[in-house]
């Protein structure tokens, strides 16, 4: 007769020579085995979620600039409400902001920066509000008023200025360095801002001539052989430069400046 196994029940599963292959099941070999003690919790507890404190802050805007800050029919305030996770309520020149503490702090900073721009006499549009929110969000070293209120050239009531933080850094680099390489996607303002800075330097007597050079890469299509003079051959390549010049100078002045050699095509 086989000797009882270690569990005392004489089961084959507890024989020493087969322990290498099978383990003794506690539920079969020992009464009450396999039960979970009542003082042990097997369910995993969900981690506690961290919630921000909901606060309310009141921002008093100067009554003289309240309309410019809020916009026509509060359109600027609606843009803020869509971009920032907080509730905005305006009554007169007082704006009440309710939401998470970090969102309220961001909203208050945007409102203060917009008011600073309005104090300089600039028109606050919904696009200006969007740009202000993006600049405040990335925590730029420069204030929103420094970025969006830096005028370059003004003509017939239209002012050309940087609209993004990258454009502001591009303009500052042109002021600080002799040669600048602007790299960016099409439509990001590389050519337009470069022409604006050239016109500004010409008007302020910092330079005596503007030289327009042919780009090394053809703009969109291969033009092939073009008849005419050198100017006629290069004109299709310089069309973006001419369009920018017409926005910043009187169109009738451009041919005169080109004849006088102030604007030169090379």
C-alpha cells in the first residue's frame, strides 16, 4: 500500500516523484484551502483622479476699451469661450471667468494682453484673439502686445505687422542680422514680411536701394524659354514680390523707383 503524500490524504498528486510535473491542488488535498481570508481585498482600487479647483475671477476692463476688448456683439468673448475651457460672463466693463484655476489664469492673461493692445489703438479682431490665446498657451517670453502690436509698414489705413510668434522672431532676426534664411511652408509670410522690412528700411533711410533677385526654384511650374528682355523673363518669377510691393507702396511709384534704380531687378 502506497504511503500517504505530504498532504496526508494519500493522493497520487502528492507523490514525491510526480511533484515535478503536477502540483498538489489545495482545494482537493486540504479542507478549506483555496479560500481567501476575509481581511485581504483582491479587487484593484482605481487611482484617485486629480481634479483642478473651480474658481471665479472678475476682470475689470477700462470702460474706454471695453467695446474693443469684447468685440462687436461680444464676438471676441465668444472666441475666448470656444478656445478656453471656462465660462465667460460680461456685464458692462466687468468680465467674470469661472472654471479650473489654470484655465482661468490663462483667460485672465489673454484679456489683459488684449486690453494692452487696445490701449495702443489697434483693432482687436477674432483672429487677434486666437493668436493671443496661442501665444499665451506656449508661454512665449514676449508678451502678446509685443508680438501683435509691432507695426512694420502702414499704408492707407492698413498696417502690416507679425501675426504669430514665429513671424515676430523672423522680423526680429531681420533687424539683428545681415543675412537671414527663412524656412517654412508656403503662405507663412516669408516673402511678404521680407518685402515689408525692405520697404520700412527704404522709407527710414536705412538703405538706399532694394534689389529683387530671381528665386533659384521655379514657382509652381516650369516656364521654359521666355521671349523678351531680361526684365520680361524674370517678371513671372518675381510676381509675389511685385504683389507685396503694391500693397505697401503706391502702384504709380513703383515704375518711377525702378527707373531711378531705387528698386533694382537682378
